[in-house]
């Protein structure tokens, strides 16, 4: 098994945190995992993306031309990366910022992250909603391990734990 992910959005949307969570969850599953962050010097508001590759064997190169899963949180990222999905792969989009998404030969999985994050109790939880959606949809990582990593990495403060749990569950349920 070898799977690749590209996460993209603007600084401040939690793209890097989303990638780190997936990378740690992949490690919890016992996979070999690479994580490559990329973001502009201006951070918040600038472009931000990261790639992850997970495999059952050692990974020769973390780079891919096309990815099994591309997750875009804003329109500029959609415009830039929609063509980087493998045929038959998954393109996850945030319909709050991306309208009329189209891509030939790929599965488009859409969710309004703004509405989902508000439902969870925090506008900042949109990346956690997407974390639940992506992992529930791809089934590359068990939801049990994904939730454990979420609690280990972001559950130190009680007030965030409940919001993150709700956001994760909203994402998981949206995959059904």
C-alpha cells in the first residue's frame, strides 16, 4: 500500500496542522510516512500546502506529480492543484470558498467547512472537520488512531477537546 496526499489552503486555515495530524496518525498505524511542508514567508493569509506519503515499505521519494488525494481549502489552491489528482483519486473541496468545482476522472468530495466548523463550536475547527472527513472517506487510517492522535496533539486543554471531538465527528459523519 502506498498513498499520497496534498493539502493546500491559505495560512491560518490550519493546513500544516491538518498535515501533521495525518502524518502522526499514519505513524500510529505503523506506516512509513513522509511529511513535506511548504508555505510563504508571510504565513497567515499566504499560501500554505504540505504533502504526505504513507506506505507499508520504505519510501524512496516523497515527491509526486499526481496524488491519490488532494485537499483544497480555498479557491487559489483549487485553481493551482485540481489537476494534481490521479485519475480515480479524490479531490476534497471546501464549498464555502470554492464554487462549481469540476475535475474529470476524479471523485469530488465537498463540504462547507465554514458551516461545519460553526456547528462544531469554533470557526478555527475547519481543519479538524476536514481531518475527520478525509480519513473516514479514504479509510487509509483507522478512525480510532486518528482520534487518539487528535487528542494527543491538540487535546491538552479541556475547552478545545470538546470542540475538536465534535468537529472530527462532523467530518466523519459527512463522509457517509
